C-alpha cells in the first residue's frame, strides 16, 4: 500500500524487479544467440505475437515468448493458440529451450519455476486494491520478461478505451518506467505507445484471431495489424543489430511474408508444440449488428466489446470457465467511417441462445454514431527509448 500511495524511483523499481527475478529459475542461452521478445499491455484483437514470433525467427533471432491468458476484457495469447487443435502451451523449461533452439521461436505459458514471487505479490495486490501501481506493474511485467534471458525487448504500451491505461499520460509513465528498468538490467529496451480506442485488426475471439494472423502471414489482413506488427519487429531487428535501419527491417519482414517463409515458420512452431493447422477451426454462427441510424462511427467502447466476447464464452468470468474458441466478432466499421441506417457494423460469431442477444445489446451500446466525424489519430503515437 505504501508503494501504491507513494510510488518508487526507477532504481527502487529495478531493485524490486531484480529480487523478483531471482526468486526463481531463468532461461540461459548459448553464447552468440540474439534473444529477443515483445510484451503488450493488452488490448482487444491484439494478435501481433502470433505473427511477430515467426517473422523474427526467420531473421535468425531466438524468441522464447512467455505469454499469458485473458486478463479482464483482454484476450490471452495462450487461449488464442489453444484454438489450434493439439497446440501445447504448458511446455517445461527444457521443452522451451528445445523448441526455441530448433525452430527459433516458441510461445508458451510461464512455468512454476519462473518468477514465483510475482504470483504471490500479484495475489496480494489483487485483494488489497493495489494492482494499478506503475512501479508494481513494471516489476511484475519486467521480471517475467527478463527471466527469458533477453538481449532486447520491445514494449507495446496501449492507451484508450480498450486498454488498461486509459490515458496517454498513464501509458507514457508506464512505458518510461519499464524502459528505464530494462536498461538498468542490461537489456536493450524500447516502447511504442499505441492506440486501443478500437480493436486491432478486425477479428476478436480465439479461433478467428488465429485465422486473421494466418491471413497476415499470407500477405493479406488488416493494414493496422500489419503496420503495428512490422514496426514492433523493426524495433527488435535494429536493436539486435540484424539491420542498421528501420526501413531495411520493414522491407525484410515484408519479403518474408511475400515468399511464404514467415507462414512456414509459424507452421513449424505450431507443429513443434503439438498443434495441427490443417484441422479446420470451428466458427460459430453469425449474428449481424446494424447501425440504428446514419452517421459517423464517433467512438467505440472497446473494452465493452471485449466483455461481449467473454459473454459469448470466448473468455473467462471465473478461472474455472471453459473457453469456446469458435465465438468472437468481426468489426465491420472503423472510427470515422460513414455508415447508413441498417448497415452492418459488426458481425458476432455466437452460439444460439441468450448470450448472443446480450452480446449484441452490449455491442450496440458500445459503438457510438454521431453526425460529425471524429478527429483521426495515428495508430503509433510515440516511441520511447
């Protein structure tokens, strides 16, 4: 509570991070490997990890991505990957090392050996209403990432209606805190402040986000998702010294998508973790949500859309809930877009029943239509080093 009320200096936060890191095992790698990773503070439709990990592995970087499950309205990377039949997200430390060494990338959950202090501290923060403390958030995130034995880390710190940090100022403070700790711990660390006032990409859910990630790896997919993924990749490729310039790093990633190497690497990772991409992923029936009147999409309560997915069964209300990978949504109208009365603005993928009606009502309330077009904002607002 004292930390929550009074804060911590960067040095104090780094000391806490180091102590938490030392509470468990850490991954060690052979000399000469460039080990990198990305962390996102979470948002609706954020599936960049699925695309970024194979892209980086194609560039001879090692990516031991320790990911999590859904937190609040935000979907979890592990839940998305488990929509792939057979995909294992509970690899041991030895298996993590083996897959990362042979494939170049692995995405899995944390083992009990990694940063056990974080689990105890988070449980305390949860019951004492001290979760929203920037120093404690920093130490929690950075201790888990630094346990991977990284040389470089990029942070995607989101702000807006679908982010944990609702304001740019709060997101900036968190980004600055994490970058400072990463550098003090000897890891090349940068952060991008990115807009989460609408879903990233078009799809949100589990199976549908895997499908959209594959679309990007095939050279298609939504422009915003492609842009953010490639920019995050460029941060790590330049930090690792693979490319001298951002432009060269972006060009190489586009080439890896164009010639199929990135998709082949994703398939290789999936197979190494027991998954089968060739088994069709189920998708629930469609329910269209239409505009009540003509106008411009003026605002989106993106967090509410995340809760709508959970209402459909695509996330957990309690830890024991089983996830339905077939549900989710596709957003059809973006901020600033002009729509006509009755025009579809969102497609729900929902099982028959009352949950679909509840989710549709949430969506209608979450998407605001007005007579005036809102001011446009860039997807990537700022880079913090």
